[in-house]
C-alpha cells in the first residue's frame, strides 16, 4: 500500500507537533523545517482541523496545536482522515470505477481485508508513539570554528 504525499506530509507535521504538544506551530515554520510547500501544508492543516486532530488560531501567536493529547490520537485515524477519498484500487472508488471484471473478481475481498488489517495495525499506534525526538547533533554547522 502506498500513502499519498498528502498523508505523508500530514504525518510528518503531526509527529513534530506531538513532540511539543502544548506549543502552537505555524505552517510556515513546519514547511521550513521539512522543506515542503507552505501552500500544500496549509491544505493538510485545514483537513486536520476539520477532522478534529488540530485546533488552529489566527493572528500573532497563532498557529496549530493538537486538539487532543498525543496518546489519544491513533495513527490509523489520521491515515483514514488524510486518505479519505483515495481508493486503494479503482474498483474501491465511490463510483465503482471502470472495472471490467466486476462480479467475477476474487481479488477485491482480499484487498479490502488487507487494507483493514493495515489500518488496524496503525490503530495500535498513537501520535505519542511516533513523536519526533530531539534531532541528533552531528557537530557544529558548516563554517563554524571549533
């Protein structure tokens, strides 16, 4: 199974936010830290806010904070929210896709089972489990004299 970049980036942001759950993070700050598009992260943050994962505040001192404690948010719930509308295969799409073997396919049920097992495994982990730790210190920044 491959997750979309939307979900990948959302998980990265949340892992960072879970490392300091009481702190507000701006999308500009997170975009800079991860080298990602601020516009793209803004859309992800909006989805996370709509899903009740983060709470956002505008203005000076604003940003996004986790809406619940990191140990209360399962990774599976986040993936479900961010992957919403992304079908694993074409026939899983809301409109049923354009599959020519519907009715005689033996794969669909197995894929549904595998997808459910994947999400169930992610449900056993929380944001607290995957929060980013301190970044390793590999020495002074380049150009710095010791």
